[in-house]
């Protein structure tokens, strides 16, 4: 592949392989798309085994990962996709990112390093087994600018939150139309951002096992029509409270 030449790597239906180390699957050429070709249940599968640090490592800008199934096959796999600060404008869409079973946890689904900006994470499904050792579906390790997180379905047992950006303030962040369920009853929430993060959080639907108040924590973001509930059988309340003006 050549940088920013529009090169596409197509992954065949039903294709399956195991990534065994961090440098085995490295997207280190800018502008390359890694796209699974499939219909229905034919998604190609990449498993992470042997080494818990095995991941798809994105270290170049303008890349795309689409329509793949990413599965942990090792105890406490660190992350399915890991983007460095040089991985600006990464797009992750239509992927399934999940645990391989009990004790084969995907600790983080997608991890964006500090200063990895302008990323788009949309239309993905992420899940964990109950009582696993998972932290979050999507983690902003540090500051991220103009990143969009939209239309994802994230369900599991996350000790941090489904979408976690607590470490540093991000700017112009967009979190919209996500469906989030976190059954963790101790510390888990659904959306948890640094208090100084700015942007828009709109139309998210959330269920948190701890409490309604902990489903949405993003005091610095503009909030419109986010709903949270603390029980499977109860309808959601607007989070945060409705403006009285």
C-alpha cells in the first residue's frame, strides 16, 4: 500500500485468522481502508490470541476499519483496536467487537490515544460476558478533538463505562444516538467524560446497573434528549435534569 493513494485491503467472507502480537496487524500506512466483504453472518473474524497485547494497531492517519468481527481469544486482551496519536481521522464502522467467552475478556473495544483527533466510531456492536474484567467499549485515553461517536450499541459489564473519556478534557466531542447498557453495579456508568470536555451529547439511551445518576456524567457537554434508567424493566428519565428556563 502507498500513503493516501486510496488503497483498500478487502477481507473475504468467512475469513478467519488470529493476531498474536501488537505488530502483527499494524495499519501504519496513511489512508488505507481495511474492509470486510460480507452479507449477514459472513463477517470475517480476527481473533486476538497468545499475547494479551495483541491488537489492530493504527499508527497512521486517515485509515478505516470496517465490517469485521474482532474477538478476544486470550485472557484480558488489552484492546481490539488501538490508535496512537498519529492515527488521526480513524474511522471504525459496522464492526462487532466482543469477548471470546468467560475469562477471554476484551478489556477495551476501541482505544484512542491522547491527541488522536477527528476520529469517527459509528454503527458498531460491542459486548462482554457478565462478571468479566472489562473496562470500557470505547476509551479516550487523553484529549481528543472533533471525534464523533454515534449509533453504536454497547452492552456489557464495564468497570469504567461504555464510553470513557474521564482522563483529560476533549473538545468539540460528539456523542449521539448510542444505545448503552452497563450492568456493572459498583463503578460502571454509560457515558463518563471529563468535567471540562466540550461538545454535544444527544439522543443517547442508557441503562446503568449502579444508578440513574451515574448513567450520564458529562457536565461540560451540551445535553439534549439523553435518557437513563437504573433497571431493565423501567423506562428512562432525562439525564441530566430538564432545564427549567
